[in-house]
């Protein structure tokens, strides 16, 4: 009978075997078994080539294997956790030395003369193997195996601690970012509701439109601003709506200029990252001026580089210093978020002149998820 395998069945068999291989590599029991198989094969071939008798070499390794396995696992799961990892080094080395000496003595003075010599290698395993030199050499050989296994344990322990530290650090970072992002919403609402309250006191016809725009901004905050990144187009549209709200509040008394340039489409940015600078301009500049107030907002994008400059006039009677103007919740918040999210990929400069207060921010919008 001729059996034919279709190409689909061959591909299916291959795709089925790859996940099985990956799962096998994650199985601790199989990894341990593979280690001991490699150990026996390596040293069996090594000693077999030395004595020119591979059968006897492998048989000796198999007979001694249970004692070596017991020593290795006792060291890994008892001596190391209890003494070495607890920094009780003297006790660890004393107990390990006594234990390896006992195993070496058992192998040399019991196994060798009563089992290995008469049954496995009566010609090659001679009485010369019972010397003190051979005993010390056995201890050294056993400790090679202990050293290899201990190194594996220490490396695994170090890796787990590093991974736990990274996880803890990432959890703290995410918690802090959530806290900072949570501060943005009430801070923004407080300022916007103040504007709305001002219009309702004046019985302004713009109050219903302000409510509508505020509803749109709330939709952005609840649905988009919770993400790690949003499109730069949405973020700038959010700022436009905010500026429209402030225009309703101040009317013709404030000259507001908002300019954008460059390739904005396709760029991503952390949400609510630009608004605090615009808010700060209205809060500390416009609100202190009764007339001829002005604000300039310029956004430029070149490749993955964003430049934001916000300028506002200052009241001659205002006594705020740059420190006071930059100490609000919004700017403190955005400074911290910049440190957490963009690290060394941003610059922030504040200029405090007698008549002008300006903020200039440079931001790298390229993908930096690998650093965060």
C-alpha cells in the first residue's frame, strides 16, 4: 500500500510541532531531564575516551548518577535557599563541604570496591582508585557539578529579581501616570465651569454653545484621553475647542492667535499634554487684563519633532513671578508626565519678561515604548 502525504498535512504537522516544542522548553521536568542526559553523555564520552572503554565509562556514570542528583537537588532546594541566599556563607560552605565529602566517600569506598569494580570494570577500576588523592579528586569533580547547578540557580534567581523589580517599577509608573491623568480632569473642569458660570451670570447667549462644546470635550476626556497615546489631530482639535470656549468667555477683549504647521496627520502624543500650557496662558495672562489682552499659540511639526510655543501678555500690576505662574497644578502635572513618558526626549523652557510670559516645549513624537 502506498501512502501519500499532501503538502497541507506536512504543513499542518510542522505547525503543530512548533507550539509543542515551545511548550516542552517551558516544562521544568523536561529541562532537568535534558540537563542530566547531557551531563551523562558528555562525561561518559570524556572518560570513555580517556580509558578507551565507553561502555564502562557510561555504566559508572549511571551508577553514580543517583548520588550526584541527590547532592545537587539538596544543595539547590535546601542549602542555597537556607544559607547562601540568606547570606550565611560560612555555614553554607561548611555543610556543602561535609556533604560532598560524604558523597565522595560513599562513591569511592562503597560503590567502587563492592559494585563498580567487581561487576562493571574489574580490569580498569583497580585498587589504585582507593587512594586519598583519588578521594580529593572525586570531591573536586563532584563540586564541578554542584558549581554548574548553583550558577544556574543564582542566574535564575537574579533574573527573577530583575524581572520583579522591573514589574514593580512599571506598576509604580503606571499608578503615578493614572494619578496624574486623574488630576487633569477635575483641574480642567474647574476652570471650564468657572467660565460657564461667568457666562450664566451675564445671561450670555453663548452659554448653551459652551455647554455643547464642554460636552464634546468631556467625550474626549472619557473616551480618548484614557489611552496611552492619541492622535495629534485629536489633541489639537481638543485645544481648538477649549480656545473657542475661552473666546466665548472673553469676547473681543482678547486677541487669540492659534497657528499650526507641518505634517500633523499620523502623529501620536500622550493625551492632555499640550492643554496645560494653553490653560496657564489664559489663567495667568488674560484673566489679569481688562483690555488689549493677547495670546499666541504656535504648533509646528517637522517629521517626528513637535515644537509648541505659548505666549501671553502680563498685567503691569501683576506681581506674579515666573515661579508662581509655573507652580499651578496643571504645569506641575505636565512636567512630571513629561519626565515619566518622554524622559530625555523633550525640552521645556519658560521665559518671564516684564510684559510677556512664554513657554517653549520641544517634544520627540517618535515611538518610545521600548524605553517606557
